[in-house]
């Protein structure tokens, strides 16, 4: 959520060189209404969720009747877009068709998909300038393995899939630990009543399937003895196990933040409850913005400017603005308060009572130097 918020920033703005207000008005009209029902912010916000989840996004681009301008763009759920091979070029290159279906369950052939309700099929936006409807399909470049086809996008957080799964298992453990009154497992000593080793193994496997694992928040260890009619269960305290899970949870949070190219402090999740000043936050945000957010925003700037270049706009007309955490005045005020807090109380009172805002700022600047 935090990464999505940073990328979308303050929304779209139109920057037009010169004083031609009519061009700026047309650009603003597109921002306000990318299609009859949605603004450009609404359309791209949906696509940005797709990009963060899958690594790519898709836009249906509708041209005007004369095919000279872009009339509207719509979000397309990229997870429901399948790519089909429909032929080959003279030099042997594959020809793809991009197909959308609300529900692909049980559909394995293109001919079958074409008979289903809601089916749509497109050529790519840059491959066909005469079609009324085309698809802008974004996927980042990646290095391919031998024999691998570069068709679908891959998210940049894929390296953290193991940690995501581990995080889910930890959640199950803690939730079910509560449901099971913090039962942490046990050691069961019982008489070996089984005639074969296979019978014993089947019994243990069936028991573990029903009673153990993360959803049951406990594990049972069996010890089979020759003592007759004996069954004894020794509970295992879960405290040490909880500590291991908490340590692992910290590692998981760090790895997920790295995978999403963000910082735990920026999403309000500090691991060790360290002191964290507003100045440090702003410095961290500026670094994160320039190295991570700007490249992501540029992906969108290039997409939207390319699409609407067919409407006569320049390549730098549309831009996603920076997320304003606080206004400049508020940030300056925060800095003032922070520095004042280092002064004796009576000095703070005198400054506040006697000095103008300008004098106060001048004194603080001198103190910083």
C-alpha cells in the first residue's frame, strides 16, 4: 500500500510549455476524464496495483472514429489477459494475440475462449494504428533463460516468495495458538500396539495430518515403549518457540521491505523502536523518492505521454506529482520545534513571546551554522 501511495503521489498534472491555455485545458480535460466514467488518476491507480502485484499492467486504448486521436483509455486486469500464438511472420517470428476473459477456468483453447461472454481480443497499441481498440501491454525487460519466452511480466518481489509464504505460516501459527489456548505440542509415550512398522507410521501420519502443523499450532512427538497399557503425554511449553517465530518475523519484514524497494521506517514499521526524528524521516523520504519512486513514476510518465502524443501533446506534458507529506511551511515549523526543544525552557518561552517569525527563523539558522 505504501509503495502504491508513493508512486501515485499527488496525482497527474499537466505541464505545457508556453502560454497556450487551450492546450493545457485539453490536457487537464484528459486528466479529469480518461474515459466517460473515470479520471486518469483512477485508471492508472488500478493499473499500478496490477504492476505491483504482477510486474506489468494493461490499458485498453480507444481511438477516435477518424483514428487520429485517443478518445479514451481503460484499465484491463492483466491477470486475466492470456497471450495466444496466432501465426508467424515470414522471417519466423511469432505473432501474438492478446485475449481477455473474465473467467478462464476450464478454457484451454482460443477458439473456445472466443465463444465465452466478455471475451475481448486485441493487437498491441504500437502494432496497429488503424484499429479502434488496441491494448497497451507493459512488461519490464528481463534476462531470459535458454528456451524461455518473454511473454508475461514477473514482479520484482518474486525473490521474496519464500518469505511471503513463511509470513503466512507464522500468522496461522499465532492465530491458531490463540484458538487452541496456546497449546504448543506434546510428547506422547505409549505402548507399541502395532504389529508392523508401516502401521505405526500410518498412525503417526494420520495424527499429524489432523492435529499438527501451523493451523493447529503444535506438534506431537511419539515415543513407543514396551510397557503394557501405558499412555503418557508431556506438554511442551511454546515460549521458546514463540521467540524463534518473533525473530523470524523481523527477518521476514526486512526481506519484504527490500523486495519492494522501500524502507520499514517509511511505512511506519520500525523494528527496534529506535528514536526517529521528523528530520530523519524527511531525509530518508527524499532519498527513497529520488532512487525508487521517480523511476517508477517515469514508467507511467512515459506510458501516458506516449499514448497521448497521438493527440498532439509533447512528450513531457503529463507527469505524476510528488507526494507532499507536509507543506513547506509545516516542514520548516517542524524543524523549528525540533531545534527549540534543545534549548532551556525559559529561553523557549522568551523566544516565543518576544520574537517575530522572521527573527525566530534567523536565530535558528544562525544556531544551525
